[in-house]
């Protein structure tokens, strides 16, 4: 790639507006279960952007 091509691509990227990042304000539980004998695994989906969020919980002993 030449410097001119790289500059053109960077200029194109700067023109694109990715928008604000989603902070996942509303999460909906999709499934939950034991990953092994110690960890609880819960999967949520953000209702705003649809991204999957995984929470792993190790119970305190």
C-alpha cells in the first residue's frame, strides 16, 4: 500500500461517524446455567444494540 492510498483510506474513515458507543443500559437475560461446578454463567443481550454480554460469577465461599 502506498502512502497516498493509506491517506485516502484514513480520510474516508474520518468521514464515517461511528456514533456513540452503547453502554448497554437495558440488558435482557437470555440464558443462565452452571459452566462447571463452581462458576455460574449468565448471558444477556443489550436491548439497544443487540450485543451479547456474558457474566461469569464465582460464588463466594
